C-alpha cells in the first residue's frame, strides 16, 4: 500500500492488449508504487486470449 504523503505524486497508466500497468512517482520521478494486471493470468474468466510463445489464439464467440 502507499503511504500518506503531502508531496505531489503523479499517476501513470499503460493500457495494452495483454495487461494494465499503473505507476506512481514523486516529484523527483522516484517510483512510489507500481502494479499490474495480466489479463490472461489474473482474469481468465473473461477469455480475452491465450498466448503460447509466438502463437496468439484469440477467443471468438460463435
């Protein structure tokens, strides 16, 4: 968890097809917090895709 701080912080998001990343830095660009969600590993119930090496297999509703 992040500690409470009076100093300004900056939040960055990285949205990709495989994961969502978040990072928080302070005014000197020191990383305060970072985390990610890997869609295949963390949210398999949504069936967003399977990645096996270089082969990509997308789930399609029939």
